[in-house]
C-alpha cells in the first residue's frame, strides 16, 4: 500500500467479536482534501471501521495505514495525527465552553503560544463569541456539535474522522456543519464521515456503501446513481398503494419495489417494455394507476437496491 499517495489506506480490514464478524474484508482509501462518506444501515460496520482507522480498535485481520502509520502497530502515533468526533456528544456538559476548549487543547498538547489564536478560532467557528462562560450543557444541539468539531481539530490534524456527527441536529445546523467540513477539506484536510442521511451523502466527494460488514459499492454520488442500479427505475402512482406493492413484488420482471412517500419506486430490467405490462397487470387486479414514468435514481434508490440485492444473495 502506498501511504504517500493517500492519507488513509485500508486493505482487507476485518474485525471479529467472538464468532460475530462486524467488518469483513473492507478495503478503501481517502486522498488529501477528499470527503469520503460511509453509508449503510445501523449495524453495517461503519462505526467499527472508523474506530479501527482511528487506532481505537485493533483489527482482527487486514492492514490500515493512517498518516503513514499502521493502526495496529502504532495506534498512539495515529491518534496524534487525527481528529475524531464520535456520534455521542464528546464534551463535558458541566464545564463552561472555554473550559472545554482549554481542556481539549491540553489533551492535544497545543502550545501556550498558539492557545489564544486556537480558542478564538473555535469560538468564531462555533458561533459562541460572548458565550465563553456558558455551561456547555445549556447550548442547543447544533452549537454543541460545532463546538465539539472545533475541539476535535484544535491541534490542526490533517485527517478528520466524524462518526454520525449531525445525528439529532436540525436541518439548518446540519447545513452549517457541512459548510465547515467543506472549508476544512478545501484547506487540505482529509475527512471520513459516517452518515445515514441521504442528503448529507450528496455532500461527499466519494461514497463507500457498507452492508453486513462489506463494501457493496463505491464512487462519487453521481457515479453511483448512474451505474450502481442493476436496471431501470420506474415511478408508479396508484391506489391502493399497499396492494400495488404486493402485486408488483410478485412479478418476475420486477427486481425490487419500495414505497417512496405516496408513490412506488420499481426496479425493472427495461423500463420501456415493462411499463405498459405492469400498468395493465395492476389494472387487471383492481388497482387504479394514475401515473407511471421512468425516473433517475436517487442515492436512496441506489442504497435500497444494493442492500436488497445483497440480502437476496445471502438468502440464496
């Protein structure tokens, strides 16, 4: 593995907990200034992968280099060169804002000559100027997360790991948080982030889709939407919706069908030939079809399609 080419490289990473395999041979890379998103359902292995790359969990197999250091052999050197923000709020609620900043500055060995400038930067970035003495526990969630991000990068690390950092944060605060992430990436910081929000996944330069501990697809959001679907996508508006879904799932030409709002998204091999047949089939079974059209897939469509295909393989 060429550690000079990419700040984060992993090959065949495995993590076992007893007989349970949480991560099963994951390989990935992240280049300088790139935002790489891990997308997958709960329990897919995203957080376990992040914790191995941070040197917090020892891999059961495979190899990973972060900032040029092996995460299994030199975890302490890895931790000195990264920023890490967990999905659970990591600061101390009973400390003042400024006390949290100074505490984490001491953990990261920020020099006294740099401390004032770093404090000022975090306060400005988090929108907390004038609230230095406020108890951290009294802050709104969005402000807490920005403060936690600032504390995680006080030592100006070249690599940043974020584990579902905006869970429970309102949409406006989430957007502001991602603006901060993009500004850091523009300065050359490599960012790896786990998320289950599809709109956040669109903000990443590249995505790694993880399911049952394995990578099932990777690429930019646009690449995944273009090439990861195994077929064409149809939108179907019908009444009753539940009956239409049940009927379509029985058709051999339907690879997958799922509810999206008040419509159905249906994956078929060829939209042009399948559309009139499926419309006639539903009508024959008492379903009123008001609209059928071929549409471009969203990331959610890609995610649902790929995980459904993997589940089917597992059952075969």
